[in-house]
């Protein structure tokens, strides 16, 4: 009995945890965007990439290892004394400055990549939010239509029982109810699919439930201007920063022809315990002898460095070509998005001015006419399907318009400022 109680308690806790794990969260669009900026894994990885690039800036002034040597070489001048030498090699100072500017340019590339990623995440989150509103509106329309079909089934069944209609009318009513229930179930599943995609973008365990009760029309930003230059796109800033980094790298490779600097300091050292030749030697009364060495390393064979410089120059040319290609593609994509916006706007205006009113009139007139016996059930079914099609098409027209606005905003990064 005790074991059974423990098992039931465990199952209850598991169910409670699952409900808490997947519970709905009523959220506004602004809250979704805030959560996306804070929790999205892509943006988190982008911030880490920036910090990594900043850390690498510390490698700009990398100085080679210092050499410390203890020697005894009587053949060098007859001196039997030991010698302690300290030597260090340095690159020319301008090399360190150029390498530092290159690493700063690479950090700027990562910042621009993060900006583009943030713009994409914001566009996706906004698009998903309005898709949730669309699916929510579809469910509402289908639920309303379910009420209409159920009444139709009730009237058809009453007519059959009264002998005023045949069984065929009742069968059609049942078919409409069942088909509408199936479409409603699919719409509910699609709503859940969009919630799961939103959940992934926000990196949260909760299923997002939009705060709005009905489908809304997204106003386009007052900053919108159709005469837009593709060079203003966030993606182009990546290519520009990459081009600058490429030029810095080219400058760094060209400085590979500059000589390196070598400095050395030597000091006399007498180790009494180390005298393999048994030669008498004494320390100089006035101190140890000291010496120094200064020199440069001149590259006599610079074929490799010349090849590196040529490759760096080609890289700059490649980036410039990629930038020009991206400009052309972005401009074409913007013009396409602008055309789709105009089409969506025209369709939306039709439904706002005419379509919705016609759907309402068709529903009301058909309902009254059928109940009075002025029209048959086939005409009534056709009218009901026409009305629901208009309502669903209006919902899609609103969503198409909203999605077109969101895409246009993403070209200018306006969505990050709204």
C-alpha cells in the first residue's frame, strides 16, 4: 500500500512538473522581443564571439620569448670565463600597431554580425507573433462557423423528423460539422506548431499566448521611405567591416618586409666549480665585464612574404566583389518586398471596404432565408462556405500585409527601434 502511494505521488509530481514546463504565458510583442534579445541562443553566441575578438586584441603586442644562455667558449677569444647572455627579438613598432588595428577591425566585424543576427531574430519573432494572431483568428472563425453548422444540423434534423426534408439534407449538415471540426483541429495544431517555433526563438519553456484577443493590423513605421539605398542594409555593414579588416591585413602582410630588431646583453660570470681545463682565473677587481649586441634581421628571401601580400590583396578584391553582389541582391529583394507590400495593401483595403461587409450580409441573409424556407439547403451550404472563405481570406490578407511590413522594416533595422 505504501509503495502504491509513493508511485501515485511521483506521477502527480511528474504531471505537475510537465504542466509547469509547458504552461502558456500571455505575452505582448514587446515582451517577446525583450526575451529574444536576452535569451536567444544565436544572439548569445554572437556576444561570446565579440568577447573572444576583444580577448584576441591582447595578442597584438605579442613579443617573442626571451633567450637566456650560460656559455663558456675559450675558442672565441681565449677567455676561459663563463658568460651569461640575455637576448630578445622585436618586430618593428609599426607592425604591432597595424596588428592591433586589424584585430579591432575583426572585432567590428563580429559586432556587425551580431547586429544582423539581432535584426533577423527580431524579424522572425515579430513574424511568428503575428502568425500566432492569424492562427488564433482562424480558430475563432472556425469556432463561430461550428456554431452555425451545428444550428444547421439541428434545423435539418428537425425537418427530417417533421417530414419536411429528406435524409440527404441531414447528411450534408453532418458532413459540414465533421469537416469543420477537422479543419478546426488542424488549425489548433498549427497554432501549437507556431508556439513551439516561438518557444525556440525565445529559449523559454513556456508556450507564448498573444495578449491580443483578435487579429490586428501592424502600422508601417513613419520613417519608411520607398526610395531606399541598399547600402543602408545591415548586411552591407558586414561586408564593409570585412573589407576594412582585409585592408588592415594587407597592410600587415606588407610590413613583413620590414626588418626585425635584435638586442642582447652579456655579462661576465665566473663559476669556480666549473673549470674543466683547470685554468687559473679570477674576477676583475672593478666588476664583471659586460657587453651588448644590437642588430636587425633583413629578409633576403621574401618570395613567401610577397605571396602572402598578394593573397591578402586578392582577399580584399573578393570581399569587394561579394559586397557588390550583395548590394544587387538586397536591392532586388527590397523591390520584391515593396511590390508584395503594395499587393498585400490593395488586398487588405478590398476586404476592409467590401469583403467583410459582404461576408456578414451573406451569413445573415442566408440564415434567415433558410429558416423561412426561401432557399434550399444546397444554396444555404454554398452561401455559408462562401462567407467563411471570405472571413478566412480576410485573416490571411491581414497577415500577408503584416508580414510584408515586417520584411520592409527588417531592411532598415527599423524593427529594432520601434
